[in-house]
C-alpha cells in the first residue's frame, strides 16, 4: 500500500504544461519561515572559524591518498561544518539581506537541519549537538544519563562520529506546496554530498548509513521530544552519516545504531526551539502522507557496492577546495553566448561517475540509480544535441530499449574511452530545454542542461523508502555539478521546476521504468552588480 501511495504522490505532484502541482498560489511574505533554527536555553559552544587554514586543493580531491588526515577533535568538526552546512556569505541588495550557504536549497528556504552525535572528545561533551549555522556554534540538545555516559561513548568505534540531517517540510511547503517533499530530499542529497566533500578535504571518510529506521533516528536526535511544536515546524528524520578519520571504517558504527537510539530515548533533551513563523504554517496533507508512505524501516547492515578504480580526467584546479566550496552560487541567469571548454565539460561528466579514486562517492551505501540526459547548447567541439550518460553498464541497455528507437546512440569520439557518453540526436535543443524547465530562459542560455532519469520502478519495488533515496542521489549529483562548474570557471543552477511527462514524452519513455527527478544547468553566470557580498560571520 505504501508503494502505491508513493506512486500516487509522484503522479499528483508532477508539473504539466497545462497546470502546475498544487501549491499555495501566493507568497505570504509576512509569514515566511525563519531559515535558522536555534534552541534557547541549551548549552552552546562557539566553534572556531578555521577552514581558511585548510590547504587541500580541489584537484587533490581526486587523489584521497594525497590529503593529510586531520585529527578527530573539535577543530576538525568545526571545519567540517564550516565547509558543508555553514553560511558561506551574506548577500545584500536594495536593503534586503539574505544568507548563502555551502549546501544549496530550493528557494533558499533551507529545510535541512544538521546535528553532530559524538562520544567524549577534547573540548566537547558526549551527546547530541544541534548545529546553529546562523552563529556557527553547537547547541547541546541531548545529554546521556550519568549512568549511561560510559555506555554511550563505548558505542562509538575509535575515530568515528555521526552527522544527522533532518527536514522541516514546512519551510518548503510555504512556497512549493505538495511538491515540497521531493525538494526536501533533493536538499538532503545536496547537504549530504556537501558533508562528503567536507570530510574529503580533511582526509576523512563519510558514509550514509542505510541501517537506521526513521524511529531510531527520531530517538537518537530527539526529534519527537516536543509534541506541542506546530506540525509544520516539526523535524522529520532524513539521513545519518558516519564520519571517520582515514584509518578507520565509518560503517563500523552501523551495528551500534540501535543501542544509541535506546540510549537517546532515555537522554535529557534541552533547549526550546524558536518558532519559525508568527502564524502557524499550513499543513499539507499530501506531504505528510508521502513521508509516512515512504517510511524507512530498520535495514540489516549490508556491504556497500564496490566502486570501480579507473582513470579520471584531471580537473587541474589548484585553487583551495574551501574557496571553491565557499564561492559556489546558483546563477540567476546566463549570458547566452559563452561556450564551455570541451575538456571542462568532459571533466564534469566524469565527476558524476562513481569512482574509488575520489573520496566523495564512498558516501552512498547503495548502487547508482540515476542517469543524466543532456541537452548541449554551447560546448566547444561538441555538436548541439541530446546526449546521455548511463552511469552503469546494465542501465545502458535498459535505456536503449525504453527510449526512442530512432536515437543514434553514437559514442562521442572526442570523449575519453572510459566515459559512457552517447549522442542521441543532433540539433538545436534550446527551445526544448526551456519549455521542459517550466519555460525558464536560463535552461536555454547556458552551455548545457540536463535531466536526471531514475531507475524508478525497480527501486520502488525494493521498498517505498527508496523514493527518498532516489531524490537524495539526484541532489548529490547536483552538488557535484555545482562545485565542478565553479572549478571550471562557470556556474550551475538546480532546476526543480520542470514538466515531468513532457520530458518523458520527448524521449519516448512510457510507464514508470524511468522517471526524471531533478534538472540542472551550467553556463556563464551574469553577475548582478547591484549585489554586495558580506562575510558570513562577524568574527575571526
């Protein structure tokens, strides 16, 4: 029944050329949700701003063995948060001021909250800490009982701690209505990959744990401690990420999750959350139903997929990785003229393929399930047209069988031999790209745009909770594209508004075997000179 409910939700939240998914219909600016959650009364700990001292370059991320391992301490955790979930800058224009974060968010609404779960570390007490990104500090939410403190710390293997990511769906529904559940999990994927990049910069490892259930996450992070919180402001379980130093296995904590959840149930929970709006947010029944229908059960600890060890196209970006991460922006528009270098284009595609060489694709504990279909506009020595990048060999045959029979499936000669990049159809696809993207001009003005086709039906049959996972993988791909675009001197933009079935029809796809979940575009961004940039934190 839950699988059927998720299919129904997915169909009802598709944008169509004659109507959009159900939303609020207007912008209630006076009741816009606060994008920052704080817990008054909780013990807080200011974190040092030390990311600027991190010497890891962006090109080093392809060679994890070349990155020195930072010790697991408060400075390391502070650095990880500063380059994954923190504010990267403030923007100001015409008296309006807003924050830009390392982890992008649809509509800059930021439904994702971050938590750190640790044993006793130097200068950090054991327990559950909420990350206050507005002030770059930790707030101690969960304190183990005195008699449980030793047991709590013993559940953490040496060199391992946890990052928990949650969603406040009400922040998204304020603007996007029923489609918000999709966006929240795209945002979780962006944030998770941001954590993955941050860990790699420190010489650490990051792995999403697929073992904990929703209930275990709720108990461990104290998400259900305050029943009086308005429903739309409640936090729902998202992802639990194990972090370890280079010489330890992050998945070693998987078998301890159940015990940590039980200890969390007995812990003391401190702090009062700020209300996000003056008036209660509207509760969208479809979003709530989608969350429950995609309930994640407890999963047995499984072996992660084996990543291939293969050659990678060098990115030749000697800039510090932290600088690339902090300069990332979503382009508001492109110049419609600048072409992307062929080498940079192939490098971006290569970075989307799972690979053992780099530290970031270790993040996912399950097999690859999304495949980009690209509409190329302006890439030097690459013909305009429709292309595809199957991210594993089995999917290639399935896609060939499912898509238009007249497609060429010509291997692009200029591409490196290991890159499974195929031309489907030559021609100017700018108008097509623009219409698909809810008629947004930015999709036709860049170098290329793409849609991410998910192996939808096969994954839902594994469990309705895979609906979340597919969107999270899509968000992770988007985060890779954002950073690779910046490293190439371009800019990316995630596109959440697209006409789902219009895209499917043009590709000749029928049924639910493949569904597009997220679109993205890369190009030469046009800087609005009215914008001013302000440092993220007013302290050293």
